C-alpha cells in the first residue's frame, strides 16, 4: 500500500514531554514548524505511530491532533517536502 500524508500537530506545556514528542515524530516525518510535522505513512507506520502516540502522557490543556492530507501542496522552504508532495513522474525509456 502506498503512503498517505498526515499532518501531526501538538501543543504541550511541559518541555520534557514536548521534546519527547518532537523526537518521536522526527522518526516518522518532517517538521514544518516546531510542533507541526508532515508524515508519509503506510498502514504499518501509521499503526506504529498511533500506538507510540497513545503511550505519550498528555495533561489537561495539552493537544495532539493529526489529520490526513489530500491534495497537499508545499510553498515553503523545504525542497524535500515539496518534492515528496509533488513527485516527478517516473519515465522509463528503453
């Protein structure tokens, strides 16, 4: 199965929990802001990330949201992200 794009954003007050989330998400995607990640996830990676995120302690007032992205575009500085969101078609010439 091909990967689907997910936007993961968090707002966590505690520095230690915030750092832990940042490190965790860095293994699954690219930070486009300090607490916003874009992650290409196939069903296995999505299930793994979801299980790991459910283990993260959130306190009252903390937020952790993720959304599937369809038809995404990147107009920012990240060339890797822009290339991933808008892949060049592969042409094989024999």
